[in-house]
């Protein structure tokens, strides 16, 4: 466990990316949890060229629109690079879900369950994104 400044308070030593979680929690006082995954399809999307950096996945389902909304892409930083936390902290006040380039999603939520639900929705939408490639699609109106 760490505090919002990243100081280790209790338990096992935090991962080298704990600063990413605390940066998002500082930027989102409404959030009580941050979930970061390396889920296959979302990580694959994060590696694609020519994504819209302001909104990387189309809202192809109402659930994605409700649970995620718009998800910006954070440029690539090597694991452990503190600039990743700075970039996330700048975007987090407006977006509770962020996609880290060549890495995976990070999601803030009112609870661990809410953050996990949104992370799961990102993974399922990323999977649909690949399944729909080459087909004309109709995004959910926002």
C-alpha cells in the first residue's frame, strides 16, 4: 500500500508502475480504485499506427459508451518512466480510462468492481474492433 505521494506504507513492495495509479488517483478524487491490465486485444490496439489519440476505440456498443466513453491514447513511455504518470495525471481529470501506447489500458473507478467492469468493456470492445475490421460499422450515437 502507498499513499497518494507514492510512499510505501504497508504490505509488499509496490510495482514499479505504482506511481501511475497514484497519479490517476490524485487527478480523480472521485476514484477509489485504479485497474491496469495487459489484456490481449486492448494491448494489441495500443500497438496500432494511425489511431485517433483523442479517442482510440469507436463506441460500437452502448455499454462501451456508458462505461468508458472516450478513451485517449497516452504516448509510449518505457515501464517505470515517471513521465507516464505525468501524462496520465494530465488526462485523467477528463477521462477515467486511458490507453497506454504499446502497453494496455488503465482505468479509474468508484470501486475496484466498477474499474474492472470498464476494463472488461475495453477488452471486449477492442476484440470487436478487430472482428469488425474491413466491415462498415455503425457506432453508437453519443
